[in-house]
C-alpha cells in the first residue's frame, strides 16, 4: 500500500510541476478559431503561383494583374503580378521593318499549334509550306497565345538562338519551356501591350 501511495504522490507532484511551469510562461490568450466542417484550404498554386522559368522582378505598372507587357527595346515580356511586381521572360521581337506597337486582348490559346504562314509571308518566302502540323519542328513551338484578330501571337520557337534578338516577322517568340509556363497563367481576355 505504501508503494502505491508513493507512486500516486509522485504522479500528482509531476502534474503540479507541469501546470506551474506553464503558468510561469504567462502566454497571453490567443483566441479560438472556429472552422466549419465543410471548409477546405485553398490549393497552394491558387494563392501563390510558382514561376520556375520566369524571373519575378520589380516592375511598376498601372496594368491589371494578369496583363502582359512586351518591351521590344529590351526584348523582355512582363507578366504583371501587381503591387509593382512582374514575371520577366526574354523574348525575340520583330526584326526591322516588321515592328508594331499596340494593345490587344488574348483571344485564344493553343498547345502545339498548327502553322499556316500568312499570305504576306508566303509572298516573301515562297519556299514555305502552306500548312505545318503542330510539333517540335513547327516554328510556333509548344504553345501559342493569339492576340485579338491580328496575325500576331506570343509563341514558342524551334529557333532558340533567336531569343533576345529582333528576329521575327512581328510575333513575339519565347523559349518553349517559357511559353509553356506563361500559357498556364495567362487567361483569354487578358490585355497585351506591345511597346
């Protein structure tokens, strides 16, 4: 009986010491959060997009988040995040004589797009096919983002050495991995401004 009493006393003493130690820390009451049973936390990618290819940079703009700005002087494309931040990608822009500026909306997006060279391009380069199915050898590359009803697109390329240069007939070229990442985030209807 004496042994049982000693064990019980030791248990009570240990419990009192633990409560005493907690009281000594004097943590302020932090409140209670009540969460409905039907609540599910948002997925990580919905709240904070993850950009692996583009570089998040400081970029002051009055454009809405999700807009695209192409700076043809520096051959950079900016996907606007808001709060003076954007994701920057290197691009190839129009070669001399094919430059243009303006604002359009994204009208469509396509994976591994087919290519039909415009009539103007076929007149300059009659050796071009009138149609090329989508795939790795296609000049439009892995993805195409169409700009309004124009003949221009933001697209991948099968000529990665052209990136950073003025090399296209007016379209904005990106590395295939870069345009594939941008494609995931840009929405149909987003504003695209080419400077």
